[in-house]
């Protein structure tokens, strides 16, 4: 089971847009509001907001990113403990 989670996380990270998302989240010490980061990533990668949301979904499904609801808003943060446990150092991405 653990090996499958690792493979899914590494697959999710094997994408230029998703690596960019992870870098942005890694640069923040606090969870980031979904509307802020999705808009920022959409502009950076010249993608539509639905496309960026799709990439966020892949990262959440792979346990790389945590999604939390706060009121009507979603906030995102890296699951640093999980990434560390599979040997991913986000400072080197």
C-alpha cells in the first residue's frame, strides 16, 4: 500500500505545472487560499483556472497537497511529512 502511494505521488509530481504549484506552496509557511494560488498559477503557466484546478486535484488525490475547507473557501498546503517520508525534498524541486 505504501509503495502505491509513493508511486502515485511521484507520478503527480512528474508534471511541469504541478512542480510549479508545489514550489509556490513550499514558498509559503501558511496554507494558501485556493483563489489566490489558482489565479497565480493560471497566470504563470498561461492556463485556464479549471485546468489549474485539475492539477490541484491530482496533487490532492496523490496526498502531495492537503485541501482544507475554511468557510466557503478552500486552502492548500503541502503534506511535507508525507513528501519527506518518500524522500522528496521540496527545496530541491
